[in-house]
C-alpha cells in the first residue's frame, strides 16, 4: 500500500508547497544575497554536499531532507 503522497494525483503536489515556501522567503534570500554576494550560493552548495555526505555516508536519512532545502533554494 502506497502512502497518499505517492499516488499519481498527489505525488507532484509536494513541490507546490515547497515552491510557496521558497517564494515566501525570497525577500530574506534576496537581502542575504545583496549583503553576502557569492557566499550565499557557496554556502548552499556546501550545505547540499554536507547533507549528502551525512545522509549517505553516515546513514542518517533525516539529513538528506535538508538537501532538498539547499538544492531548491540554490537556483532561486
């Protein structure tokens, strides 16, 4: 039995919720980027790598969810 979010009509909807959060915090991310310039993407990239190393290397699966935040905020 699949969880409700894994079914066809509800599977892609998780992305909409994440997108709304990313758009809602965009004034904060814009201010951070104006103040710290290229440090912001560098920290996001390093955070994504660190989350993968912790998640896959040490077997802490909860850390891989942090990777979603880093990866989705990076291009925005």
